[in-house]
């Protein structure tokens, strides 16, 4: 199984993971054989990539942090909430509370906190997909920081609603608008409103709207700010500008102590796999290999199935290397789909 850009998707290939439409219904089931009409529909929905079966890679299984059903339901609820807030200038929190609880419960019931797959998401629902992803990333970061259940819930609420003001004004004013929308609701904990207000503040004081710095920024807003920044890099509105996870993580780390609180950056990066399951990578030895397993707390040292010799020739036997044990071997870079085709792999 591996991720493939829609531009390189071909007839006859088989899906390794299902694809959902904008209403959260299954559009294409796992195992579906790709046709031209399917590719056209995926483009129409703004879905940039899918997971396909790959004989070279083989079947790979890793537990998702949250189930597809929970994610699609959350997207639907946040979409309805934002659209309603545009008309009424009010927010119905009951369903948001339930969604955040389901997300937290799903994460707690999983075997680990590692983000090991890329999200297949429609760009036509960018704001809502983004809100849910930021909530998931923020919650797992909060878990690393050992926040209690109540604080996790407030963090999740703030993160999933951090862009609520964008439904009214997509510019910088969305932070103030979101804050005002949330704080006027008596059911909203004020820390939730401050996440919407402060998630664009910077550790160095150069953010907006109030140029807060350092510890003046609420921890939940600092966490959401990092998650927001990262998700906008790996899944921007213009997917032609998207970065690989390892590139986005490098950007996050580079901003530690400037944009972001160093403690938050350390917690955030502990559970993001820079090379997701199914990635084809080049090792410093010259060999190419596929990421087939990950280690929680050591995401940069995955388990690799080596598929070529050091000159790029396909091997008959595919040995596995655990980079956590092989200290002198490391990943040099990731192989793009374009390069994969050129290499004939």
C-alpha cells in the first residue's frame, strides 16, 4: 500500500483505503479498481491523492488515530456549525461537545498516538477538514503534555473551533470574530474562546491580534497554533504547494523559539511520522526502501523494507531494517512519484 498523487493515478490500479464524498458517504470502496471516470470524479472533489495496493510494498496495516466514521461525522458537524454561525452569529455547542468527546475517546482507545498516515481529504471542504485535523493534532500533543481529561476537552473544543470566525471574515479579523462568537455563549469555557483569539500569536511577539509573547499566550492556543501551521503546510488550499510531512516538521522545528514555544514543538513532533507508512525513501547507503513500521516516540527511526541494492536495482529478496537498531543508517530523502516512475519501481 502506498499513497499516490491523483495526477499519477492509472486505470487498473486498486484502492487500498476507501474514499469518501463530501457528505461522508463511501464513494469508492477499498479494493475498487480505478477507472477513468473515477479519476475524473476524484479531481472534481478536490481529492489530491489516494492509497493504492502495491505488489512491491505489499499489504501494510497501521492503526488510524481516529476511525473514518468519526472523522467524517466531525467534518459534517463543524461544517453545519460554521454555516449556521454565519447566519445566526451564534454557535450550537452540544454537537461539538459530542464530537470532541468521540475524537478523544477514539484516540485513547488506539494503541498509540503516532500519526502514521496522510489524510485523504476533499479540498472542497478545506476549512472543515482542516479544523478536524487541527483538533486531532492538538489533542495528541496535549496527551504528550499529560493534560487531564477536562483540559483535553477544552483544548479539543478550542482547536476544532479555532477558525470559526473565518465563516464571517477569512482575514486576520477572524481571530477577534471567533473570540466574540464563542465568549458570548455562556456554555463556552473562556479558554476555548482564547484559542480562537490567540492561535496566530507568536512566541516572539510578532503575531496577531495582540502581539502577545512567550508565556502570555495560553498553552492551548500555543498548541493549536503549531497544529494549524503544520496542517496548512501538508494540506494547503492549493495542494500543488503541499509539503511532505518531513519537510513540514523541519519548518515547525525551525520556528521553535520564534513562532512557537519550544516545549510545545518538542511535544508536537514526538508523534508525527515524518515518513508515513508506505513512503518510498532513499537511505544514506544508497538503497531504496519502503516504510513499513513506526516506533512511537521515535518517529524518525522507522522500520524499512529494502527493495533495491545501493545502485537502485530491484532485489529478489527484501530484507527489513529497523533504524532504531541500525544507528548508522538513516533516511536521506523521500522518493516522489515522478522519480519512482523514472526509476521503474
